[in-house]
C-alpha cells in the first residue's frame, strides 16, 4: 500500500509539477493542545489538470527528481468558481 495525502495546491507554475501543502494536527507533549503543522510536498501532474487553490490527493511514487516523489492521483475539489 502506498501512502496518500490530501492537501491544497499552493503553486502550479512549474511545468508538470505541483506544490501541495498538507496540514495535520499534532498534540503538544506538555500542554496537550492540538497544533496545526504543515508539510510541503512536490507532486507530478502529467496532464496539468490541477490549479492553484484546488484540493488534491497525491500518492507516493518512485523518485522522479531530486525533490519530487509524489504524483497527482485526483482532484478532490476544484477551485474554478473563485478563479474568475
């Protein structure tokens, strides 16, 4: 089973590469409050179907470049309505 993450596209300017921000909740070890933490991953988008602001699901894959080891699985929610 390959890992899959859901996040928001923060940049789609590079050719066939997306920058996806994935948020998670982590409990503080002392104060027991939940904090938001974020991870930035680079994903391969062969068909260039995702745009900035879209919520996407990415899946783990073999290394495609120095930093890119995820690929776009599907666009969960499109942000086309706010783009205009």
